[in-house]
C-alpha cells in the first residue's frame, strides 16, 4: 500500500486554512461588523472560479480556500450573535442594537 502524499498535504493545509480563518472572522466582525460579508463572497467565488482552470493539488487547495471564504459568511453572522451575547468583546466604537 502506497501513501497518497497529495491527500496528506491537502489535509494538513486545510487545517491551516481553517485555523487561519478563525481569527480572520473574529477580527472582521470586530472592525467591520457583519457588513464585511461581500468581501468573503467575492474572494470565495474568485478562488473557486480560479480553481476551475487549475489541476492537481493547487486546484484542491484553491477550491478549499474559496469554500472557506464562503463558510466565513455564515460564521461572520454567527460571530455577531456571539458578540451580542457577550461571549466576545464588543467594539466600543460601534453601536450594537
């Protein structure tokens, strides 16, 4: 049995991509509120479209990066709710109603 190194690399890289987006979502909500979601949408769609013209591991990673951006749209809205519940600090320069 031979180990598929592309799959191992993809698994490790996907963990790093998801791990990097955890603070990005928190930071994005803190400084820009949930109104930053169109940036995540544009980045996600662009990455997925770009991956369509690629092949191999770079295709997988680019598509996963795009999907992570789309997932961040849902997370940014949930992060707003977590801030309102007091689980994360509020930005003192913004009014939460």
